[in-house]
């Protein structure tokens, strides 16, 4: 049976454009087109970048993949709303209608003059001598007349659907923006609290050191006084014994000694003016906490036309408000001190005197710290930063130490981080390489052992929550690629048709392939998910000695990034292995490299390099332009070997020199 116009319209607007069936878990794209979640997964083929099936606009998936796209909430409840509207309008199923004027009579005729449907009795009583015909002959004519009206109504319906999609996108943007501003506020507050705690500990340490020095002096003085007291008590006891024995010679000898020691003791106590005291005074900075503000929230109206020019989605002719976290332009922090405060005593130690002088306007460490905290308030939030998806916790930094026990490392050479915050560290310093698992707080979770494979490298496959391990199998005398659950259970093992590799690095490509680089030769092997080789190319044109490479892929375009440690450079290839560009030169300045051994990329295509020889973590954009130094030996880096990123934009570093793991924020230093 052919479906009616209403059912056709329903199918047009409530059916997926890929499977042509009613939506199942509808997901909305940035271009406002909606498809089933399952259909989008099949369409993207695990790629991070794809074209919308409807408008061909390029879409980059979030880190969570299709699952991370917004849900189209209005479609889920629209069928119920439509059915309720039908009932309210009295729309019922097809069938012959009865005349309301003549009971029991069916509407079988159509009066062309009056343009209404009528029954046989109506012809006699109300429409006598009118142009009347049977209703079946009129239906086709009316259907043709209504087709153009239906098409016009469909165009109007599309506008309503587009409006609903736009409202959904606007609601999602509001939630995301609120979350981003919440994170900025908490980060700003946390940074200030950290600085205040640091200053508090420093001040407490100064007081403690001053008190400790004076207590040590008092202890030495106490020993001297106790010695003198014991000596005089012994003399008195000697006098008593001589008196009891009536030894006049002894008594006369002791008398002279006692007179001399007594006079000396009196002189010592009268002249001893150096007994230490702690005349410490804490001069608090006069901060009006009642007026102190971390910042304020400002709502700025943005014109719709301006939004179009900036690439934003148009919202008709309405004005929308954008929520911004703004630093206080003139923070009500008053560094003036109370002039009525008395001056410290002259016997106060030099350190405390320097601290107290800051209360009278001197350039002191306390003033410097206070101005630094004030500058944090005035510092604008970077506009180009990628706001973390969740607020970073405060982990042990670094965690791990040299050793062979759980939570200890011999040579942490590879690292990978899951979206859930599991940190996998490959320790190759033992007789058999193992993987240790930690959370982002640095708490040890478990250790994964490998009995039948000598592990060379590893990566993490997010959409399956699997650890991908590359190694050699002594039993089969070949290279193998194995998949383990994050709890260490083997899922599958594949023999590889590639040469034996003593040292290697691996990464997963956006299309699901695996890229392997041989650290000795610089050769790169691309394998499909079944372990079959699909491409081979050389990253090093002239491998004269051990190249010591690392490899990563760009999630935005599938480019392959390879570091060449002995060449002090980074090379970028497309997903097929064709050379694109190279950057880096020998040196220790910003943007220069010395033995780069680790590399990873973020969701914007930026390239982060572990510059081992310079003890740095450096950041470059997708074209190789230097952006900033994320960390250096100032943060105790010794030999950063491998790096990866967390979902909240922190760099996790495996340092083989320090035998530990560091975490650094990517956008604050």
C-alpha cells in the first residue's frame, strides 16, 4: 500500500539519510545534519576526518569518536508530539466519512459550485440543480492541485527542522562553554591558591629556621650553665666533708677557691647580655579580603552577521550572549601598610628584619610574591588554548623511582595514556620488559608480564581499550603484533612479515592502521588491522648510524610524524608515506633540537617533541613553527624519552635519566 502524504513527510524528516530507516541514537554533526550513530561509524571507517554525507562539509570527530558527537534530542520525542497533535486536530485513519446533516448517509458526491463533499440527501435538499459529480472523479484533480502546496509546505518544514537543529547546537554550545569557563575559573583559583600555599610554607620555614638557630644557642648555653652548676655543687660538697673531718688546711684551700669562683659566677651572670630571644613579628600584607575578587563574568552580545563572518553558525537575526571569564582589570589589592605599625626590635634576626621591612614599603620577597599573585589575576586567559575537558587533578609529580619493585623503573622507554586516565609505562631495563599501569595521581595499579614475546614498543587503541604490543617471538622467530586488554589479557596475536627489529616505536593511524618505525634503519612499515603490510618507506635518506626514531600520527589529517634523533630533526609524511616537510636544527635554543627521542600530536595538529639532549619538551604547530617550551631541566627533566597526552591536555613524560614519569600542563608554565 502506498503511503500517504503525511507518512511521506514523516519519513523525509525522521529517517536517517544513510540507512533510510527511522533514527537510532541520532547524532548531530557541526553542519546540523543528523544521522544514526551506527551509520556514522560505518561511514567514517574509524577516521577522525570525513565529509558529511549530505552537504560534503569536512568534519573532525572529537577524541571520543562518533560517540562524542552531540545527541539530537528533539528527534527522540518528536514522534510523540506529532501523534498528540494529530489527535488534537481530529486526524483519523482513512475511510468513508458520514454526513453531519443527514444521519447515516455517506459523503459520496462533490458539489463543484459550493466546493464541498455532500451525500445523496444533500443533493435533493441543499444542492438542487448544482453541478454535482461523484467524489472519486474529483480526488485525482484535488491531489494534483495539492502537490505544489505540499512541496511548499515541505520547504517550510525543512526550515523548522533546521531551526530545531540550530537550537540543539546552541544548547550544546552553551553547556560546553559553561564547562570551559568553569575550568578556567577553577584553574585561576587553583594557581593562586598554590602560590599562597607556597608563600605560607616559605614564611613558616623562615620562622622555624630562626627559632631553631636560637634554640641551638640556648642548648649550648644550658650545657655550660649545667657544667658550672655541677662544679660548684662539688666544691660545696668538698667543703662539707673537710669541715666534718676538721681538716683546717683543706678548709682554707677551698675557702680561697670558693671566693674566686663565686665572684666569677656573679660577674658572668651580670655581664651575660647575649641570651638569644626570638623577637619575630609577622607583618601581614594589607589585603582587603572583603573586596577581593578572583574575576567577574561578562556577557557580551554578538551580532548574528558578525558570527557568520567569523565562521560561526547563523542564528537568524537574533543576538546571542557569549559567556566569558574575565580577569579583574584593577584588582582591589592594596599593598599599602598601616603606618601606625611599630618598628621591629633591633635584636630581631636579619631575615626577619628583611621580612618586616617589607611592611614599610621595601622591595622584599613577600612584595615580589604578592605582585606575582596579582599578576596572575591580571593575566588574560590564552585565547588559542585548548580548554581541558576536565579539571586536572594534583598528582604526584613526578611519580616512580629507580628500582625493580612495583611502581619503580629501570628504563621507562615508552608511555601511553588512555582517555580514562590510565598511564601505561613500558620498562625495558629488566631482563623481560613489562608494562606498569598507573592512574594520573601516580598510584600504581598493576604490572603486565609477557611470557612469549620480547616487547619492543607499545601503543594504546582507544576505541577497543586495548594495548597494542610490538615484539619478537623466540618460539616463532619473527616479529609479532599482539593485542591485550588494559588488564593484561591476550586477545590476539599476529605474525608480521617485516624484518627483525631490535628497537622500534609504533603508533596507531586515524584509519585504524598501525605505523612502525625501525630505530636502527629509519624504515617505516604501515600495517592494516590484520597485520598485513600495506606500505613501506624510509624516514632517513642516509642512515649512517643508529637513527633512534620515534613516530606519531596527526589525528586531523593522518600525517605521519617521525623524529630523527641523530639528525636533530623532525620529518612529516602524508598517510601514504610521501614526504611533506622537515623542521629542526642542532642547537639548544628555542625551536632547536639535540637528540629528539619522543613525539606526539594533539587534536589541533600541534607537534610536541621530547628533546632529550636539551632536557626539554618543546611544542611546534602543524607546519613546524616553534610555539613554546612546555618543560625543561628547570622542572628536573634529565632525559625525556617518550611522551603522550592526557584527555585534559597534559603532557606525560617517561624520563629514562630520572627513572620516573612527569606530568606537565601543556598551556600553563
